[in-house]
C-alpha cells in the first residue's frame, strides 16, 4: 500500500469531526414552535423596517 496509514488517519479525523457536530434532537412540536417563534421575530423586524421606510418616504415628500 503506497498510502500507508493516511486513510486510517483521515477516517479517525472524520469520526472526531462528526462526533463534535450537534445533531437535531428537537421533537416535531419543539422544532415547529422554534420555527414559528423565529418567523414571528422576523415579521416584527420586517414591520419595523417597513414603518421606518414609510416614515422616511413621508418626510422626503414634505
């Protein structure tokens, strides 16, 4: 084998990296709740940005 133990070292490195990653452990209901919470936050941010834009547009017309 011309590669020596490179393949084994790469396999060990990949296993360590995979062990370090966090897997999704949320249940379906928890995931849905988090998704809805994030969506509500984004809607609030978008509403604030739209209000700011409309306020700036009204100020420019004056």
